[in-house]
């Protein structure tokens, strides 16, 4: 089982979409979190420890996660998907971008 943690700012659009899409794959558990104080589910040490791979939407998310959780990231893969905050939840273009970019960092399927 591969455990994926998707991180965006508010955990309302991009990362929940990613978690929904990749949770449908066999052998994948996916959850989402956000970096902002007002996000739905804040990224936490427990989530970082749970994940095999942490996939963030923007470089700013990587920087926040790395700064706050550096000791927990020692044996983790942390990658930036470079997906801007311009999409609605489950937007077909967002889903296509995720399906194109996530396999660069994780073997799926």
C-alpha cells in the first residue's frame, strides 16, 4: 500500500481532488491537507509520518512543510506538482494534470 499526502493551501479544491482521484487506485491510500491556518485539515506531524510520499501543489507549500516538519521528512519523498490555484474541485483539467504529474513521483497502478 502506498500512502500519498496531497497538500495545498486551504485543502478545499486541489488537494481534496487529488485525494479523491488517487484513492480510487488499487494499492493507494490518499489524503489531503492544507498549509493555511484556516484550512479544512491542517498538515500535521501525524500526517507527515503516515505518508510515504508528500505531493504539494506549489513551491511555497514545499517550503512551509519543509520548514515546519524537517525532522520528519528525513526518509520521505517531497515533490512539487506545480499546479496553480485556479481550479474548482474535480475540474477535469485539474484531474488531467494530476494524472499526468503524480506518476512522475509515484508508481501507481
